[in-house]
């Protein structure tokens, strides 16, 4: 009687090969996914970022703080951006941050998150959802933590808002695997002065790891102390366009919904 060990080894090898192939094309048949996110409803998002995205056929995710001038003074422009397929995400009403952390001297006392009550932060976040729905008419929404802060005092407000959002974006620079479990603190690479080559290198790493990479932009050619140059931003987006057959470029909402759907389908 012939040994079954070689046959079992063959099956194991085949299974591993199929699993590896499935992982390598997990992102809608592509090697990786890229979500381009922009925080704080800046004028440069409307004037610099969105025209470039539109010219390349890309859709970005814009996290709006409703009270900021670049938001409340340009509602019609944001409505047009949403109509063209860009995602409008929730970045709170007033952009509160914890002032008791290092480097937070710029936070005003009335916007100090550690002084908020739980009800206040939750109410302000939900009010921003109402505001955004008035702009784009949508109910599905994603959230981005201001300054990456997730607590009021020593209590997390995340459990209180999970029912209001499909997912939420954090600020930790990590490659996100397709089988990630926590969609309410999805990591993102904050961009501040990097060269185009450095940004492209991150995308290449995501392609090698078959991962999602989320870019977190503030200024695009100015208007914010955290900034990416116009040339560098354009260089990254052109690379994405050149490799569109290998990279899925989509809004954060679309990508995280896809992760959810894939997880459900595997059960």
C-alpha cells in the first residue's frame, strides 16, 4: 500500500498556494488598496486636491469639521464634490482635542476634549452627521478622530458612536491587512513634508504586503502646518494612476465596507 504522505503534502502545498494567490488579489482582484483622506475641510482641498483627483478619476475622503471656515463658508462646493463621488466624513463639529498632551498648547480651553462630558462629544459628533446629510443626502458615514483622541477623561467614547458609523480612521501609521478586525481605529499614515518618492515607497510596501494603506493629508500646497507639497501630492497620485491595474483606489467608506462584506462572506 502506497504511503499517503506525498499526496497529503501535495494537498497542503496546493492549499497554501491558493490561499497565497487569494491574498495577493484580495482587494477586488488587485494587490493592495489605497484610501486618500484629507482632514479639516481646508480651502486647499477644494482648490488643489479635488481638481487633481477629478482629473485622474479618483475619489477621495474628506473629513469635515463643520464649524471650520473652509466647511461652513463653502457648503455649495462640498455639495458639488459629494455629487462627483467624493466621500464626506465626520471630523466633529468643533474639532476638540486633548490639550493636556505634549505639543497641544494650540488647543483653546473651550475645545479641550478632556473638559468635555461624554454626552457633549457624542451630541456634537451626531450633530455633524446631521449637517453632512444636509449636504450630501447620505446616511452611511465614516469618522476620523480629531488628533487621534478617542477618550473623554479616562473613558473611551468609541462604544457610544459605533452605531453611527461604518468605520473610523485613526492616526497610527500601519499597513492594514484584509482580515483586520477593528474597523473603528483603522491606521493611517500622516503626511507632513515627505517627498513623492517616500510616499510612493509606502504604496509599494502595501503592494508587497497585499495591504490597505490610508494616507492622511492636511494641507495640500499650504494652509496648514502639516502639509504636503503640490508636486509631491501630484507625484503620488500619478503613480497610483500608472498602476491602477494593480491598486484599488477608493474612498475610505468603500474600502472598509468591502472588508466587512468579505469577512461576512467567509463565515
